[in-house]
């Protein structure tokens, strides 16, 4: 730990109000590292679960935290609550269903062809 580096006590609240990952982290900890820890500690009995760090967003003080930044760069600090615990919210993004664009293109082509006078 570098001299003067702030230690932050964090916990992460998931969709049903459960808190996970409660411990002290260095202000130099990367957001992606936090997400990896959250992923590894995610309760197995939950119906909603991220499959990777890209499936979740960390929110602190109304801001979505960037994977490439540290806690310090994200301006996460204890502030006026010495000894206080900072709660961050974890939002899991559902996987986006892949559209069947091939069928859609065929349908549009077929509809246009049937309406034309050239067939």
C-alpha cells in the first residue's frame, strides 16, 4: 500500500437488498477488480446472476463507475463519515437477445418483391 493511500470500507447491495463483499479496499483498487470479487462472491441461490463483469454496473452516488478507473479516480471517498461504510449498488444487465436479422431482411425483401410488378 502506498503512503497516504486511503482505505475504504465498502459493501455491495444487489437487487434484493442482500449485501455482499463487505470489506476494506484500497483507494487504488480498480473497479473491474471489485466487479470480479463481486462475481466470485455472488450468492448461488439468486435467480438473477451476472455471468461476467460486463453483465453488471456498479453505482455510487448516482454515477455508474467505469471499469478502467480506480476508486480514487472515481471520487469514492469516506468524506464526512470516518469509519463509515460506503454502500454501492450492483445492477445486473440481462443478456441482450440476438436479433434474427437474416430472417428480417429476407421478409422485407420478399414483401417488396411480391409487391413489385417484376415477378
